[in-house]
C-alpha cells in the first residue's frame, strides 16, 4: 500500500494545518483576535510614548518609575472591583465602552502634547486612569475568550492571541520609534487613540453572550468581591498560580519600563534604537508562540511555567549586564520569548481552574498582579537612581530567577491540568 501523501496538498498535511489553526473556525474568534491586535497596538504605542516623554520632560529615571507606578497603582487597586464588574455585567458591551473611553483619554493626551501643554503631573493622572481602564478590559476580554472558544481550544486561542501580540509588538515598536523621531511623540498618542477605537468597533458585530449571573440575582458588590478573595485564598492550586504571577510581574516585567533609560544612558541609541529594542521583544515572543501553538492542549503546564520564569529572570539579569546594543537585542528577544511563554501558559492554567461564576473576579486578581510590575518599577527607578539602571535590572531579574528555582521541586503541582468546576456555556457568536 502506498504511503499517505504528506507533501503540499496531501490530506495529512491539510489535517495538521487545520488542527494548528482550529481555533479560527470557532465563530466570533476572528473578530476577537483582530480586536486584541488593535488593543495591544494601542497599549504598546502608549507605553513607548509614556516612557520616552516623561524621561525627556524630567531627565529622571525616578520619574519614569513614578509614572509607571501611577498606572500600575490604578491597575492594581481597581482590578478586583473590575473583575467583579465583569462577572455581573454584559462583557461584550462593557468592552466596547472601555475601548471608547480609552480612545478619548488617548486623544486628550495627544492634544496636551501637540499643544506643548503637557507637564509631568498630567502623566501621573492619565497613567492612573489608563491603569483603571486596562484593569477592566483584560479580565473582560479573557473571560469573553473563554466563553467563545471553551476549555479545549483555550491554550491554542491564547497562543494565537499572544502570537498576534508579538507581531504587533514588532510593527508598533518600530513604527512608534520612527513616529517619535519624525513627527513627535504626540502622534503616538493619536495612533493609540485610533487603535483603541478600532478595537471597540471590531467586536460590535458579535452577538451579546449570556451573562454568567443575572443582575437581579447578584449579591452585593462588596460581598461578591470578598467571595472572590476567599476563593483565591482557599484554592491551593489557584493560590500558587497567583503568587507565581505576583512575583514574576513584580521583579521580571519591570525591565520593559527601563528601556528608555537603558537606550539613552547605557546603549547610547536614539528613539529608533528604542523602537528596535521593543521590536526584538516581539521577535522573541513570536518565535515562542509559534512553538506553543503547535503543542495543542499541552499537559505539563507546571514544568513549562517554571522553566519559562527561570529563563525570563536570567535573561533580564544578562540584559542588565550588557552594554552592547547587538547583544542587548538578542537578550531582550530571549526575555520576550520566555516572558510570553510564561504569560500564555499561566493565563490558560488560571482560566481552567475556576468556575464560570468566579472567572471574572479571579481574572481581576490575576490582572492586579500585572499592575504590580508598574508599582515595583518605582523601586526599580529608585534603585537605578541610587546605583544604575543596569544594577537594578540585575537585582530584579535575579529575584525572579530565584523564585523559579524555589518552585522547581514542586513544578508538577504548580499548574495541574484540571477541568473547570462548571463547563462553559455555549456562546452563539458570529463573525458578522
């Protein structure tokens, strides 16, 4: 019997390709995926503009940390109420509203910058507002993704989502650096505002999903928040995942906020060079997500998580030690790849561990740990001012790597593969 065709056009090859891209056959996912690309374009371009703008307004690494801390503070403090809101409202309409408000905030910042009216305290206020809006959009988007694709497609969906983010990272970072050099930083905020608006427009055609809890049956807000905290504390696998996120976000991810300082004071490159650094993070992310998407529903998530965090922390340490721009490009690519591998696997593990009724609140707590990296950037900025940005990165990356080493003996217990307490409701969505 002849061997089955495996070349171009062969049935087994087509089957493998279809399996690789299977999540795009789920109704509604293509709209959500496109919306997420625009959302992260806005987030990246705004972050690039924020660091460059505040550093050039103040010439202070401490101010870079302070503005990042203001954003992280709003993000961190509002995440649990935001997650509770996601559990109690229509997630679809909530996201549309958040993207619209985010667009308005970006247009307001653009106006202040383009009219030369911007001062440092403006960035503190707008940073806190942006953090609060992001605290709502992320648990809302993640919960809606679960409702759309279900548990079996979740890792594949998150891999493609982050793969798209990595492509955006490359393009938006390079474009953002060029825009700063040629048009000025205010136009980065115009681009961010337009991207947020587009993110909202793309999910409008989706049909409203069923709410996880009817508003008339909902418990009081404070009681619902307390129930979410109690569930996170009492559920050991979930508690372990959230603590891993807290430590990694606090000590590994702040390296991104030091890029403007490293670019100008250590690597001696301009805004275009800063854009290249951000783009190399995206290159590493893209490579990692291509591999992860091919793994399907990978079972050994604990080992994957801990290994990714260890590699992430060590990459940040080496980046801190580097004073060579080409070497730094390679190291931030490694940091980007291991960081997004950790992110996508951890997000999937958390979403598989909680029930429909708790998903928004737990995702809110998870997003709160994201915000902590901008709060701890205050400490990194202070350490950079007292010693150097390089020493700060070595210390912070070393702490993240040490936490990963601590978890190696129990890696198989960090992210157990577990079905959620309640199967997701089948959501009737369409691509328009």
